[in-house]
């Protein structure tokens, strides 16, 4: 007696309904961004001398880059808020 294994039938309509290309694109883009971020940290891991007005520090380059990014974001947000406040004041007068 021979046993034959049956393969389950694949419902192509259900596969088409469940196919979410936007989700897969987002997952791939997110994976690429994470890989880029990891490579960025590894490439900028060496120590550098940072000269301030009153002193010098020896820190990893990645921290200098991230601190500069954060400082730039904060200053940009504050300047945008000041500009918004100035425009409101000008429009009320």
C-alpha cells in the first residue's frame, strides 16, 4: 500500500488579499536604515580631540556627530518657534 502526501491547496485569492507591498517596502527600508546606522557608528568610532575655548576633550567621533545633530535640531526648533511667534504678533497688529 502506498501513501501519498497531499499538498495543501493554496488559495490564490487569499494570497492576493493578504499581499501588502507597502508593508514589505517599509520593512526593507527600515532594515536598510538600521544597517546604515550601524555602519555609520562603526565607521565613526575612533577617538578625536575636540578643542573648546576653555579646554580640550578626547571623545569618539560618533558622539561629536550626534551631539552636533541634536544641537542643530534644538536650535532649529527654537528658531522656528520664535519665527512663528513673530508672525502671529505681526498678523494681530
